[in-house]
C-alpha cells in the first residue's frame, strides 16, 4: 500500500484545516511514492476545496504535486494533452471559475512548466481576469470597481502569456488575442491604464505580424514592460498612446522580419506536430479573423487607437484586409 493511501484525507477535510504538520506529512508521502495517481490528484484537489484554513506550506505542495502529475507523470511526458486539461479544469472549476487564487496559480505553473499545453488552459486563465474586470468579483478581487484593470492584474496577464509562450519564439495565438480583446472591450474608454495599453498593443501586434508572415522575437522580448510606464500616471490618455506608439516601436519592432518560404513551412510543420502530440486542433490564426475582430466595435478604445497607430508607424506588410482596417480606423480616429 502506498504512503498516500494511508494518509488521513477524510479526517483533515472534516476538520476543515490543513496544518503545517499535515502538509509536511503529505509531502513526505508524495515523494516517498515517487508521484501520485489520478485518484490521489483528485483527493488533493478535494482537500484544497474542503479546507478554508491552510498552512502556508500547503500552497507550494498543492502546486508542485499536481504540476508533476499533469506535466511529468502523464503521457506524453512534458506535454499537457487536451484530455488532461479538460480533466483538470473540470475538477478545480466545475462552474468555469476558480475558487481561490491558488488554483489559478496552479494553472499558470502547469503552463509554464509544460513544453506545450492546449490553448484551453491559457484561455481559462485569462478568462479569470476577464471575469474580475467585468464583474469586480472573484478571487482576484472582490467588490472592486468594474470595467477597470489594475497593475497587478496586468502583470498577471503578462505572466500567463509569458508562461504559454515558453522559451521559444511562439507568437501570441488566436485564442490569446481573443481573450485580450474581451478584456479590453470590458474596460472603460475614458481612462487608460498605461501598462495594460502597452501590453495589449505589443501582444496584438505580435499576433498580427505573425499572421502576416513575420518571424517573431521571444515573448519576453516582444512583451516586456518599459521603464517609462512608472511615470505614466501623470500623462493624459492621448500622451500615453503617443508614448506607447513611439517608444514601444523603437524598442521591439526590429525583432520582426518577413519569413522566408522555408521558415513558413517550418512554422506550419511545428504547428502540426503540436496538434499530433496534444490532440488539440490549433487555429491557424487567419489574419482576416483578427481584422474582423478589430473592426467589430464602432468605438475605438485607447488601447485599440494605440495599436492602430503602432501598426501604421511600423510600416509593415500586414495583408490587404488588415491594411484596409488600419487605414479606415486611422482615418476615423
């Protein structure tokens, strides 16, 4: 019998608290067995939900044990399959929303440590931020002003996108762009969070240029926050837009270049390989979809205005449909 099978899960759940000694004993049991089964992973998730009082040591164990189970113990090793992603989300958020920040941190930790994971995981993580922005409720914040995003939430979004991109030059995906647009659409248009506007512009430009045949820099390079944002609180919305367009363009646009035919072929083959390994059908990120998404709302938000100005100033080849949208929106602005 494994050490975990004799662990008093039911007793601790009935008590409603995970003590430091409980976490230490459970950690010993997990690593004595060399891993956990799916049934034991479910017991950990249930224990986390049943115990509102938790020792600080529990957070690390919860995150590490479940990440190891999903990423390293499940086949194919190092990859998160669509099936495992669906299983995890159904266990920690049966109604689509996490109960605590700990569960969201688990998702981000898994995305960060996997060689590749289905887009459903990053979409799920970003949806938690979107819910907080739209409702002001949930574990990210409670009873805050709706239709706003603070700097901590912007950094959480940046962290999620960094994690999904890994160390390679992986462009921001259709799914991520959709979620970023949803968050942006939920924000008030009379105020600007400069950190959000900068992240939105850089992420959307990364997605658009990748879908227009450009090779892209690493996400860390493409999406990094600039030092000038620390002093942006005193700038007007229009000055923030101008600063993002000028400074962000100067800083990262050199990392983009048109792909050769061979590079385009390798990009396609890499996408097909990930589909085969994870069992997920990946969207090809058609530029027409992105163009339609930008054109959907008749009123330009400050972040959208900055994105259009950025693309125009970059003087890149983004396809006739996107060029048309940029010109029309720029003239309207």
